[in-house]
C-alpha cells in the first residue's frame, strides 16, 4: 500500500485510541492544560520529524501525535463543557426560564420529557446564569397549546445537576445526558407558587411563540401527531402503533417496555429502531428509482452518468431519512459508509474495506467522542466489520446473486449471531438462542413489508394500518418463539480478560476459513461462558446496598445462597426498580436468588417485588406478600446465621404485618461465623426501636442499614447506642422531596463516630464481612469526570 494511505491509517488509529484514552479520566484538567499538552506534543513531533527518516518510523510518530491531539481535543471539549455546569446554588429552587423546545418531546410513563434550550433565566427578580441545555419533564396531561419542537415557552422550573443511579454493570445515565449536551434535569412547575409570585417565579407556564428552530424535529412531531391509533384500539394494537411510530419518526419511547424486552429476548431489537439496514434499503430503493428515471433523458446522461446520478441521489435521500429519524449511531455509520463508497465511485477509485470502515468510525468518534461508550456504537460497527471480513472470495458472485440469496442470508445471520454473541453478553448480560432463527424471517418481514408500509403511510395513511397489522403478526410469532425452552440465556458479566478472549474467539470462529482452523477459537470462548464471579467463603457473607433512588433493595450473598431484602420502588404502572435495576444487576452478578424478603408493603420497598418474582420464580417469598416475618425466625446458610428480630410476637405490628405500616417492618440480622453482623432495619421508627431495646434484642452490628432512609422519625440516639455500628448506609433518592436523610440524623450518627454512607453520593455500596471496616462505593470504584457528585 502506498505511504500516504499507511500514514492516514495510522493517524486514524491514533485519533480513535487517543479519544478512548481520554474517556478513562476520572477528573478533568483545565481547558488550558489540554491545549498546552497538545501544543507541546505537536512541537516535539515536528522537531523529531527532521530526525526520523524511515517511513515506518514516521507512521508510528504520526500515530502518537494523533493520539495526543485527540486526547487533548476531547479533554478540552469536556473541560469547556464542564465549566458551564448547573450552579449548585440554584438546584431545587424555583427559577423562571425562557427558551425553546429543541427536539421532539417524548411521552413517558408519568408525562412528557423534552430537550429545552434556556435563553434567559431569572430568580428573585434578577437574571442568573444557567446551563443552556436542560432536560425537562411536564408531569401529567400536556397543556392545551401542546408541547412541540420549536415552541418558545416561559415557565417556572426546578432543576438539578444530572444524576442517575450507579450500580454494577448498569447504564450510566449521567454519561448519556453528557453526550446529549444536557447539564441539568428538572420539571415544570405547573401551578402558581405561594412564595415566588412577587418575583415572577410563581407565574404559570406561558406559551410565547412558534419559532423556526428545530425544523426537522417539528416535522417529526407533526407526523407523529398524525400517527395516532384509532379510538377503541386494543392495548396490543396500540403497542403495535408504537412500533410503527418508532420506525417512521425515531420516537422509540412509544415502544412499550414489555415489547422492548421481547425484542431483546428474540434478538430483533435492531429491527424496530432506525437501523443501518432500514437506511440502506431506503437508499437502494432511491437509487433504483432515480436510475430508471435518469436513463430516460439523454441530456441528463451526457451531463452525468445515470449510475453516478442515482448513487448521489440515493445518498442524499437516505441522509434526509437518517436525519429525520433521529440521526443515531447506526444512521451515522451507514450514511458515512455510503458517502465514502459514492465518493470513491465518482473518482473511479477503490479502497480496501478496512480503510472505509476505519474512516467512518474515526469521523463518528471525532464528532461525538462519548459515543465510544455507547452499546449501539460497538454493535453497529462490529456487525458491519464482521460482514466485510467474513465475505468469502467469489468471482462469480454476480451470476449467483439470485440463486444463492437464501444461502447467503442464512450464512450472514449465522456469522452475525456468532460474532455479536459475546458483545450482547458483555453489554446486556444475555444471549438470544432463538435469535438466529427469528432473524431469518423477521429481517425480510420488517425490511420488505413493515418498514415500506410505514414509510408509505406518510403519503397515504391507510398504509399505516397495514403496517400495524404486520407488526401485530410479528409480535405474535415472537411471543410464541420466546416461550420456547432456553429461548434466551443469561450469563454473569465476565472479567475484562474473559470478555476480550470471548470476542476474539467468536470472531475467529466466524472467519471464512476451514473448520479445523475455526475450531481453534473455541478455547477462547469457554472462559466467557463459564465465568462466575467469586462468592464469599464458607461462613462469610457480603452485602450490596443497591442504588434504587428513593427506596430500598439490598442483596446478601453467602457461598451458595443469596437473599434480596426489599426490591426497590415502583415509579408507575409499568415501570419499577425491580425490572429496571434489581433484576439486571442480579443477573450480571450471576445470582440465582434463593429468597427475597420484603420488609413491608410500602411501594418504595415492595414496588419491584413482582418483577423480581417473575424473573426468579424459584425464589422463596418472605415478609410482605410471602411468609410473614416474626421475631425468632432463623435459618443458616453456608455457615451464616440469619435471624428476624422484628415484628415482635405481641403488639400492633403483628396485626399490621400485611399492611403498608412502617411499624410492621421486618428487621433482619445477618451474622458471619466470625461474629461480624449486618442489621437490615426496613422502615421501623423510634417506637419500634425502643420496643426492640426493651425486649432485650441483641441489635449490635458492624454495618447498619439506616431505618426509614434517614427520616427524623427513626434513628434515635438510644438506637444508635444500642446498635453501635461502625458503618451506617442510607438508601435514598438524590434531592428527594422527603428530605431524606435528614441533616439532624446524619449529624447524630457522625457524633457517635459512625462512618456515614449514602447512596446518592456513593452509588451502590459493597460491604464484606471479611473487611467489616470498609465500604466500596460504585461511584468511587468507577469514577468518571462526567459524574456530578464526588464519591
């Protein structure tokens, strides 16, 4: 290969590597520091360039320079963005803002979520500085004027810095908001405030004008409004309409959570979002139509050959569709590759496929460095790379194009399923066994039937009903296949070395080589499939207090058993912490739940229990919704002693055991063989604390789950003195409306010399009986600069 292409490849590799390196920083330097370091690297490279003569050495020098430049550029962008973060002084306070909705609002379980750019902000009658990009939620029914992109509004809002739950192997919500340019989240205050009316902060929302901003989002919104299910439509039909809406406008929030889970379990989630396959099909249709029309004009063909005209027209129309549908990473990748192919065809040149692939990847990374950490990035680029790399040499491919179309489809699906299996395991903790078979019929069905009908509906709406019928049939078949035995397998998240080995092994197996060579990849795959995280030794246990917001969920593990104490809150009729947080974490840790104890029936403790029970049907139910708790119950697992201390045998707590009363909370004490204890206290209050002390219960423990999330009604001084904890862990929501944990309670523990840990600042908290004086915070263990709170 000529020297310039080699240098270019090294430069692109360096740009990607430098960007990836910067994303591993736990804290940022100042913007000037990044500029200075990058400038010094450029100067040093220019000096060394005079002394380095061999072309290969210069290529490595280019790679190093590109790495430093990409690292410095990404760091400078991040540091400059961080300097405009949400001021802590205005968090949780009423402020008046004026600005524009800049993206299509998305319907959620509790209201409407929208991206809003602030143009002016006031508080106490004075202008203040707030970040430009914020994510707002309008709870309840939208206003009479509607909520659409391009609208300018003035309203009173309450904002806070981006904050998401931080648990092992879970989605980083703060990273996603950062990559979207959002520096604050909040909600619209729809009613007049009692205290803010004098300064204007308490005024009701005011629609000001319809602007010309976000024209594409406005078109998407109008089309989405036109795509409404007919009155009287069944729940299944409404859900199918949501899939069609997502295919046309990119409004993926319209797809129900149940359908998303079904699509993931059957391996077709890529088909119900705007994928590269849909955009490629759209481009192919456009090329065919333009080519047929262009050939009819001799003048047009003399000006520009029909194949080139059709290629450029197809790319332009595909780009319009990609932008209209939301411009996700698969769309960017597809449009980029199509552009490179069209440019090369126009110039009569060809590039090896790795160069085309790397060029598009580099451009996407430079435009959005944080996309490197998104699952869609890896699934999209790895899938295309695998298809390129595994194409067998075939000189007579054109002659066999139609004869072997079915065999090629079968082979490509097998290759993709095999190559992407370790990635789906690493990213989602599961592998769809039926995915290969499902995709054989689902890809042509969605690509050739559902998607064209969905698009044609924009010209003639009755086509949408046909598309909905097609989706309903597809979901019926998917549900039937998802019910097959072993349709989907769940695995523990492997260690990084096992994951890398598994990816390499599956790629080796997918290569177009002889089977004797391919089988050499099997030993690399085995560690990933057989991986199991280490469990406590006999007689020891560990405790994981999950970050579930304003609620409680604690995992206790012994050598061969595990118990979940509470299951987190329920946020709406269809969304709870059990499904969204608890179950994915348990599966990622390789936990096969032995029992779950729900302390009492309050929704912040019991809301996720149905999802947990559905995911682990073999788990024994204790407490609310199962075998009632009562003091004196005890059992032993792997040398670890479990004992229920509350409710006491007499008193109102027993009569209220199936109610939501805090007085009925289960209190569980766990003790290792060496005598190290943990006390899980649910929502008991001061009265129950005194009752336990008077009853002579031995409540001493090294680690205490703070009662009632740190409410002032619990954690009395007598209780703290009786328990004598070394560490207190409070599970609460960030800036929750109850004010938990109360400052007075925190001070009470700290005066007693207790180490205080709270999930809003710690994230999920690990405690191990072998290290009773230490707590590992998830935010500290995996700290990144876009995290808004110090560990």
